[in-house]
C-alpha cells in the first residue's frame, strides 16, 4: 500500500473515546470535532444543539461518510483527518454517532464519537 500526501497522525486531533465497543482495536475510538460538508438545507434547518446524528457509510454513487438525522435523511457528508480509519471501522461493523454542537444557517459543527 502506498500513502498519499499528509504527514501522518497527530495526537491533538483525536483522543480515545469514552464509550463504545473497541474490540481490541483502539484505532476506532476516534472522537473528533468537524463541520458537516455539503449540508442538505432542508435537513439541517431542523437540527438543534444536542441532536444526535447517525454516522454511516454510503457506497453509491461513491464511497463517502455521511451523517443522518433521526428521520433517516442525510444531513451532510463527513470529512476528517481520520477518514480512512472511520471508513475501515464502519466497514468492520463499528458504529459512530455525532452530536450537534452548533447549527447556524448551513454551518453545522458536530462531534463524532463511538456510538
């Protein structure tokens, strides 16, 4: 396998999660703050601070990590410095959720953590 761009992992960008099944694999215990990308206006308009979104892997039309509101609708996409690890963990059955930290207009800040 070859790496691409980027300088590896930085301890200040993640910390071990406080909950969720680790199953002996600490790489899945990611807790990270980020902002929803490509937010869906009709969905994010209904989000409030404290709402919990489900993090899921969408494979069609392309592979991407998304956040879903409680009604199952996609709120937006996730980008992360640990995106590769999150995808691998989701593919392995690990679950994440994201709490809404702020929602102003179309900008939604979330914290991703093990579910």
